C-alpha cells in the first residue's frame, strides 16, 4: 500500500529488527534495521551496536521519525560527505517508512571504493535489511482517561465493547477510572458519545 492510499492516522513502518549484508573488495557492510519510537530508542540501538562492533571503522546511520516523517537525520560517521547516511536515508524514504532506524557498520577491507562505490554499498546493505524485514501499517492511537460513577459502568463498558477499545488500566470503586487506547480518527466520535453519557468525563492524556 502506498503512503497516499493510507488512512490519515496510519503510517508505514517495520515490524521488527532485521539485518542485511553487502561485501565489496574486502569491505564488509553489515546493515541493521529497527522500528523505533523516539530519539532515546535510537541512541540505545546505536550504543548497543558500537559495543558489539567496537572494532569497526564506521557506524553510519539514518532515521526518520513521526507520522509525517518530519524528523530525520543522516550520519556519515567519517565516510566522505553524503556517501553513507544519505543513501541509507534514501532507502527508508523510497519505501515510505517512518519510525525506522537503519545502521550500517563497515569493516574496511584495505581497498578504497570511491564515493560512488560507497554510495552503492551503503544503499544495497540498507535495502537488504529492509527486504529481510516486514513492512506493516501502524495506526496512531491516543491515550484517554474516562472518569465515571459506578452507576454508569454498563454504559461505559458497552461503548468500549462497541468500539473494541483496548483497556490499559482500570480502577473500580464508587468512582471509577479507565485508561484506554483510542484510534486517533475515532477520537471525536467517541468523545461525542461520552459527552452524551451522564456524569462521564473523558480527558486525552
């Protein structure tokens, strides 16, 4: 499914972690693709790889974050300008993905590849990591808190069941509280339904 055909509260990302590899003139390019949620996740993955492949000469990477792909970065890590990070970023973009990090770890084989050779190598390794993964459609959710009196329990539970909402937390007493995950595009509709219920209040968290 192309990015254009997606519902407005959905985006394409990777299902799990995957690897790819490309070899050229003795140099080895190991690619690692990850679904990530924020810059904290990215930092963690980069640190793990730097520890694991501490003897590699370059750890080049690119990432895109946000449903509208608004946050992105490409890092050449000592390779010639735009020869590593940009080709990796280009592969993430070409598949319309976001919330994705791809790192390519290079072991130098003693023969220089030239800028065009490097671009090809980083691009191919990144593409292989994506091919070895699964592209999925993710949906944006909002967390909401619903406060209500015990007497309204049945009406609230019916609403949750009708919309198949996921309960994250619940606390029942005379005064009850439920934290739910609501698909973004259903938010207004559910908000209207809740405002029709007596003494039931909803807050977006």
